[in-house]
C-alpha cells in the first residue's frame, strides 16, 4: 500500500505541476481525459532530481495507478 500511495503521489505532483489550476483527484477525471493525461505523464515525468525513470519503474508506477483506481471503483 505504501508503494501505491507513493506512486499516486508522483502522478499527483506531476499533475499539479502540469495543470496547477486543476485540483481534481485522479479518480474524478473522466476516462478519456485521464488517458490523455497519463500518456503525457509517461512521456514527460522525471524524478525530483531531473533524471528519467527507468522503464521498469514506469511500469511499476502504472501498476500502482491501476491498483489505486481499481480500489476506488474506477
């Protein structure tokens, strides 16, 4: 659960930096719009130190986001 929380935090941080006026929770974004945001997220997200994530790390983040959304009934 900690990993899921951490990875959702990575997306939430990216989302708030990318769209500062949009403060919706992940599970409140319509599916088509969320898909668009996620595509952009996976292409542009970087670690806090500016380095790129390894492909395996991005896959892990994706799995965490899927798990979170499933838990929310999304």
